[in-house]
C-alpha cells in the first residue's frame, strides 16, 4: 500500500499557508468522522488522508469567519 505524502507547499497553494491548510483539513476530517458508523463511503481509508486529498485537489471550499467576541460585562 503506497502512502501519499502531502507537502506543506501543496497545502499552502490551496489554503493560503501551510498552517491554514492543516487546520482546514483537520476540521474537514472531524466532519467526516461525525458520519454514522458503517455508512462511510471511504472504507478503511484514514479520514485525515481523505481530508488532505480533498483539500489538495481543491474539492473543499472554505471561508474564514472571525470569532465573535463575548461581551465584557
């Protein structure tokens, strides 16, 4: 079984920088992990690999949302 290696520059091209790429892929992997067990179309493939592949191939659209600040009262 061959394992694909995702280069930081590859993620940076899609997400703006390598750190944002890692965060987006991790968030997407968590979303995939919330799918019901036994119904995953990915079989035995690791969800982090699925998320990194989807991000690097441009299949994930994302936007950055500013955090809402709580009131200081």
